[in-house]
C-alpha cells in the first residue's frame, strides 16, 4: 500500500450506453461531485468489452480500470452484462499473470437512475487505487 498523498491515478472507465453512462450523465446534471481522475469510454454494452481492452489500458498507462454496466437482468442486449460478469474472473487471472494487482480492475452495476451510486463507485475506486499507488506496469 502506498502512502503517496499527491498521487492522482489515471482511471479508464468503460460505461454501458443504456445504464451507467446515463447514470454518469445524471450525476453531472445533478451537479454531484466526483474526482476527475476517470476518462469515460462509452460502450453500447459491457458484454462487448474484451479482456484485452482492460489489459491494454493497464499496460499502456492507466492505474485502474472500472467497468460499469446495467444490473443483472436489465441488459438492453439481454445477457451482455452476464457475459461481462463471467469475463471478470478471466481478467483478474490475466492481470495476475502480467504481475498487475487484480484490485486495479473493478466491475460494478449502476443503473440510469443511480447517479449517487455512480459517484460513490467512482469515489471508492479512486480512493482504492490511490492506496495501491501508481501502476508499476505503466
């Protein structure tokens, strides 16, 4: 664990178009504050995110990757979020193989109406990545 107080992590955040991205937009509309450490990448569905996208982000400069999608059972594409859920364990295993802490990756479910939850998820992830310190791979 790092105690580097001035470290500001770079977070890549993949958000599902139908729920999490809309939740992020609602957070902005409601003027809810959260760290500016994240760069949001809108994807149509979390089921479209290949594990290589997470690995690439972490090996090319990101300190953490956060994926936010629809709650299980609410996927616009029926089972895309379940597909992502099943890939999460593979992603964590690949990270360990690369020598990257699996805690640098997180999968969360955030609906379109959960602006406050979106803010809490981002705040918690940024805090956890700050505690881990800079990605040694980056």
